[in-house]
C-alpha cells in the first residue's frame, strides 16, 4: 500500500494503457491521482499532508519541515513525517 494515490495530481499526466486493457488503439489514459513511481507523487503527497496539518491548526517546524507541532484536547502533539511514514507523539 502507498499513500501517494491519495493526493490529486497538480499537472496533466498521460500514460499508455496496459496491453490487457480494452482501450481503442492509439488512445492513452489521463491520470487523475498520483501513482507510485511518478516523479511528482512525493511532492503532491507532501503538499496534501502539509495543507491538512496546517488547516488543523498545527505549526510547521522551521528547523525540519517534516515536523508539525500542535495541540489536541489540551495535549501537545508532535507529528513527524518521512516520505509516506507518519509518527505521532503526544
């Protein structure tokens, strides 16, 4: 499982269909979501995650942009992100 497909693509990306797919000859597929292996996937996933944490009231660390600090129900919460892994400490 990968987290990348949850993020929308910001760019228009086309790909050739798998040979087993019943797509008319000469046609291609337009991707609506990220696929693992796309160069844009990590950036789009990070953008989605960052925007979500900021909307929830977390603050992004100026020393490490993969760390977010916030408060939930009066408890301090620290979230560390590395690629598609998330560690939450309270």
